[in-house]
C-alpha cells in the first residue's frame, strides 16, 4: 500500500503528453532514412567564441568525465562499466569547444572518425535524444571556429537530425526538450534545403513555447537548479550567437526571434548573478555542482561578446519571488535562501528535499554550504545527497521534507507558505514556513526566520509540534576550521578570520560529513547539529 501511495503521488502530477509519449515509444518506433544524397551549407558570418569548458581529453582516446578516467580502448563507446552520465559525456563531444581545443585538433578528428565507425545507426547511448542534441551542437560550433568536418560527419549529422526530429523527448520535457529544440535550430540553420527548414521551424516552435514555460519572470529556470539554470543560459547565448552569425542568410521572421532571446538571456544572467556567492560562482540548490556547466565567469564573458548584459547590482538584496529564492547581502556577507517550491510538479527529477535551506559566505569565502552532488547513479549516495539531512535546514523525525525516492522521483512535496520578506536599509528579514512534514502523524509545520545585519546573522527555527524530534543542520565549507565549546564556538575562515557562533536555544553537537563540489568528488567537512528544544532553536553568527 505504501508503494502504491508513493507511485500515486509521483505519477498524478505528470502531464498527459508525458504519459502518452512513454506509451507510444513502447509500441511504435519511427522509421528514419539513413541515405544522404546531397546537402548544402548556408553562408555564414562572424562566430563569437562561446563559453569554454574544462579539458576532457587527456590523450588521443582517453578522457576524464565526472572526475573518472577512461579510454576508448578500455571501455569503447557504451560500456556498462561506467555509469550512464559518464557514457553520456562521451557522446557530447564537449572537448571540441573546451579550453585550448586548437591544440587537440587531430585528436578530435580521429575521435569523430571513431564515433562514426563504432556507433551503429540508432543504437546505444550515443543515439539517445539528449546526447544526440548536444553532439550536433558541439560539432557545428567546432566548425564555426574554423575547423572542417569530414564529409561523412556532415552526412551523419543529417541522419542524426532526422532521427532527433522524430524522437523529441516529450516524455521528459524541461531541459531535455530545450536541448532538443536547440539542436534542431542549429542544424536547421547550418544546412540548407527543405529538410533543414523543417528542423528549423520545429525547433523554433518548441523554443517559443518552452521559453515562456521554463524561464520565469524573474529570470530563473523553472527547475530551480542553479547548475541547470547555467546550462540553459548557455543554450540561449549559443542561439543568439548562431542567429547573429547567420543573420544575412536567414529570413526576417527567424531573425525577429533574436531580440526576444537576448531579453531572456539578459534576465537569466541577472538571476545567475543574484544566486552567486562573492567568489563569483553558484550556490548549491537542488542538483548543483561545479564543472558541469561552464563557469559563471565564462558565461559572463560570452554574454559580453554578444552585447548581453546583467542588470544585477553588487551589494543589493533581492527577492526572486517567482523562482522562490532570496539573496541577502550586507557589507561583507551574502546569504542565499531557498524558500522555493522544489520545481515544476511534472518535472521534479533534479529536485532535492532542501526547502528553507541556505548558504552563507563572508567576503569571498564560503562558510555554510549545502552538500552538493557527486553522482546520479549511486542509489545510496543519490538518496542521501537529495535528502533534507544533507542541507542547511531542519529535519523532522528523520524524514525528508519532500518525499524523494529513486534517482529522480518525488512523491509528496513540501510547499512553502507564509512568506514575509523585509529588505530595507535597516533590516534584512525573511520568514517562511513549509508543509512538507504535514504528511507525518504529528502534522508538523516548520517555520524559519533569517535576520541579517551588518556583521551578524540570526537563524531561528520553529516546529509547531513540540513533541516532534527536529534537528537543524549547518554544514561548513571544507576549508573552515571549526571549534565547539558547548553552546558556542568559532569557525575560522582562511584569509578572513574568526566567525563566532552562539546557540541561544537548542542542544548542540557536531559531526563529520562530506561536501561534493563536483561529480565524482568528495571532500571532508564538518557539520553543526542543533536539536530543537520545545520546538525551537536559535543560532547567531557574528564576524
């Protein structure tokens, strides 16, 4: 019965097209022509250097993905000895446009040849729609930088675009659908002819609908993941770059989309800046880690090349009310607060049970951090890292605030309510509750209040059922040296100095944990745990 209830609360949020597309894929496989008699390329103009990623190739056939090494000679293109995300990365071809890519041109040519020879048509991981979408874009971007694709690669791209057109990821929607549309637009612009026009028009139709769906009015991406937000922003910048590069060869109705894309990219860049610490990089909310999306610095530089600017003003506090985050900034401190829903109801795959969590940095150093993500495919690690206890928030009765399960599933979800935000010159106060624990027998409601002043932060937690076992957790960045003396102590930030903390209400103890700044990477850190007393806890930080 418990399992049936969990499935019901998971599946009832799906959209009809998601269910229909899954069923359809089981009973019908579209046919795709693999012959390529001829093709033509559009004339193009100037291509701006896009955001670069970290180097992925360490040798002619060796890679490092997700901090794991591998080679074609050892694993081939689709070995189950590596998890699915690692195999996906093999087929993305990100290294074609990574840092110092020009030094590896011959490796890239050999790799392209190997992919064509070793990946049978329409079979295996490499032909799934998402890696196909990213690969098509990366191959095109590589040629626009001055490289020349072999004829058999150009012919393969035509077949890949045909296949993608008939295998759009309607069952997933979200960032996957966005990537599919982007790839159809890229191939539809890059090639000439009737087929290419059809790809372009289909991609633009999807994009028009998905921009209004996925990009919220405050500029945030609707999945509420800072990492996926950065990826979608890169997609928009690439599309702006592509339209500018081919502006002389494209009809006016297509070019009319450019201003809308630029406006959306500017809003997303502003949101991204708002959700970065003073070190210039993202806070960790929902699925988030470094080195998956390009760095924020790369994205900012890319936007500048395209004359796309952020309206974010350093030193300001911002209520990102549509996406549900708040940035509090006072002199040297930045606090990023999560009072957001976990994401769109029909697409919670990258959601964590992190409602009312937050991160804190002093000057350019992170003090309090959420745990991050190290893997999508290690079930025990995945469940823990998505769980409430891995975040700077309150856990009740050892349960998660949202009912996460599997690698990408969520059943019953926490809903924030009662939000109060006061952002004035004299007072930065945020208060909010959520009902995620109301599903428990005690019907518990968690309420948190943050108050940031010149050189101190107060965090006060309350649960309405005093008999509930509740704990607030506060995870420190690995570089922080922590000392605990009963109800107070010191957190030493390298290069910054001492941050004093004092627990006014609650029972304190501390634990050893791990922070996951990148996939496949774990670094030991420390955690303060504060047991709520009579349903309350209060901790103050001063620096």
